[in-house]
C-alpha cells in the first residue's frame, strides 16, 4: 500500500487533520502550507513540510516548522537520514522560524528503529513519533483522525469504520466538493489497502448514496 502518498494527499487537502493528530488547534493550519522540498546537491528529499505562509511576519516566524515523515517499513538509518535532511534544509533555505519539530508517523511501532544516541540532543526538544496501530478508536469522534486510523485497520473493522466515517461526513461536511474529496480519500485507502476487493465490495463499503460522482462510482 502506498501509504505515504495517501498521507500527503490527506495533509495537502485537509491540513487541519495533521494539527489535530499532533494535539494542536486545527485552525493553526490557516498559517501553513504543506509542500515537498528537495535538498539540492544531495539525494535527500523532505517529503512533507508545513511551512508558515507569511514568513516575513513576526507571528508566522514565531510558529514552528513541522517536518513530516510517514514510515511504514523498518529502516535502521531512518533517523540519521531524516534529521540530516532537516539540518541540510536549514543550511540551504535559512527559514526565519525560531523552532521546529520532526514528526514521524509510523503505521506500527514494530517499524520504529533504535534511535542513534549521537543525536540525543535533538530527540526530546524536537522529535515526536505517532503510532497509528496504538491510536484509540476515533472514527466515531473525529472524521480526520478516523480516516488516518483506517489505514491500519483490519478488513472487518475497516468496514465498520467506513460506515461511521461516511455518516460523519454526511453530518459534518456540508460542502459537496469537500465531501467528495473526503470520500475519494477513503476510497483511495480502501483500494490501496485491500487490492483484492471487487468494485462491488468497495461500492458497498462506501455506500452508493454518497459515492456518486467519485472515481469508484464512475
């Protein structure tokens, strides 16, 4: 499953979900743009960065930069690569922001790896790790976090969660275009997570009433 692409699409279209995930006020997303950033002259790429929109303003520069990485496999050199990329970003781009956080979203704690002691000075003030398989059942409480949780749920549980998320989308999302984007994100997760599902099964899980106009309906 191309989980990272789903996440970057999710955060790109609904950035408030990221701030909800890390326990910050969702309206902070109004101060940021989400983008990918290449570190020139190296093979490193920072796949997701929340950068403040108006870095020239004092308010924006006082807000931290969030570097986001989705990790769904074990990589012994992960922390070296990720944190080195961040430091190289500072060297190349010289952002005015006074603080920053490295946010890692693991699908499961099993894919976390031993943190290198030589980087301990960066760990406590800057690094935050989240494990999707340890999140509580949030699909009935939060639409955004429920979509994230869906990524690691088993098939039977996913069916129940999808129904809850669709009901929540029907009640909370009044804009038809945004509602369609929410449904297409749920659809993308299902198709990538369960590639053996037939079109009929996907339609059944998504509910025919709400998927009209989405890719899977067409």
